[in-house]
């Protein structure tokens, strides 16, 4: 996958081409379109394989898509009563572009009104099959137990709700590929690899194999650096929010998409940096990794990783989202220079700390003059 095309979908006016790489990071202003990019891929994946005229439901609990009505998803400035989503892989000639139009009977559906495929009908592997690994920014917090559900393929679910079941069902049956393995952990079973990576992000933490599986309510137990077990409700949100990210990256099928919203949620800056390193490493696992983040620390973790693996820095791209004066979404691609700094630094990108120090100095100077800094409340 080399680019995502979005036309007249939600905040995207006209045709927008968004470059992607093995690791694609979405950063920038709130309400500027980052989540809409991931949502567009969710909708495209739901529709892949459908013929023209087939209705696609816009609201679905299973895939955590809640778009409302057709009027909610089509851009208000669209000259036609349709929007388009697609992507292509220039290297293989694979492509898929789907047009969606108004459904005259049901407002909460969109009809497929056009399908364009690549050379010889070749569709990108990301859209060929049911696997799509999406982790919402609203993941499950610590719980005493989890339920069991039916899965068409091994997945932690949109909210991480299947983590305990995956670790029960698949610990010894899923072998983590050696390329995905943590360097010092030789056991390639899923749980040891999950713990090796978690221990890098949260030193001293070990997730135990879930209990109460036979009672249909598996419970994750955690062990601290002293070997003491404690209930999941006492382990904090950071671990429970990061666990599904690690599991997804270790079990995702090659050639598919893993999309993660806000991996930094509930994490200390140290853990944010280390999960940034993990995500940069995971982008070499053979799937397309899309990360939406507001954390400078996550980006810094990626920089640190590429500083130690400079040959891989070309496998990452950062798309910075902003809003133009006329209110439309603007996307500016950012890459890495030879010194691993970013080749562009648009306003609002990783500059908040510097701006805060500037405001602090101005405020302190104003106080010495018996005044107040007019830039602050």
C-alpha cells in the first residue's frame, strides 16, 4: 500500500492522496481528519468484495463504526451525491477504489456505486480477506474478568476485549515469527513474547496465563517485580491499554492492516517513548501499521529506534494534519533526514514544549515588571 485516496468523505473536500509506508503516523490538530482516515479504511474493508448496488451499513458494533447517516459522512461541499475511498500499491499494480452513493431506502447505509480494481483485477492484500486489526482509542480498562466470543480470525477486538481469550486459546498454538520476537526471549509462544515486550515497556511486569477459562470468564492476573500476583483491577489502565497493541502486532497476518489510535493513552512519558520504539520495530513485521497519536514522546521513541536502525527510516512517514483558513483539511507528509530529525517542522508539530518554555519566560518577566503576560489567561 503506497497511498490512500479519499474524496468527499467527511472533512476531506475533493480528492486527497495520503502517502503511506510500512509505518504511517497520523499527527496534528484535533478534528482535522486523522480519525477519518482510519474510518475510511474501516468502511473500505467492510465494502471490499461487494458488487455495485450492494448497501453497506454505516453503523456496526462489531467493527466499532458509528458514522450515523449518509448525510453525516459525505462532505458538505461535495458536488455529487457520492464519496470515494481507495488505495493502491504502485509496486504490484494492485488497487481498489470504491464509490459510495446515497441509499434511497435507508439513511444509515451507503450503496456501492462504482468499483475500480488494479491491473488484471488485482486487489491489495490489505483488502483481500476479512482480517483488519483496529484498536480504538477507547480500549477496555482493568476488569476482573472477560467474556468469551466467537472470532472469525484471532483478534483482540476493537477495544482489546478479547485479550484474555487470545492468551488462553492461542498461547501455545500461535508461534510468534522470529522477526517479531523480542531478542532475548527464545520461547516463540505468544505469552512469553507478549511478556518480553511488555517488560520492555513496563519493567518488572509479567502477565500470567488467564484463570477461570473453564468458567467462561477468563481473568488476567499480573505479577510485579517481587513475584506477587495482583488483580487486574489493581494494575492500572496503562498496562490494559497497551496489552492489546502488543498482542495485535505479534499475531497480525502478513499483508494486512493494524490501525492503532492513541497508543500513548494512560502511559507515563517513559512508556510512551518505549511503545514508540516498539511500534517502529513492529512496522517491519510485514503488515501496514497506521498509528494515530498526539504524543511527542511516541514520535521521539520512533526517532530513537531509527537512530539505531537507520537503514529502516525510509519505511516510515508522518502525515501532519491541519486546517486551512477556509476550513478544509490539509495533510503535509514528513520524513526523516539523515540525522534522524524530521525533514519538515510545520507549525504545531512537536513544538509545544519549546512554545511553553517561551510563554513561561515571558510570564516570569512580566511578573517582575508587575504585569501579566497578555498571551495567557
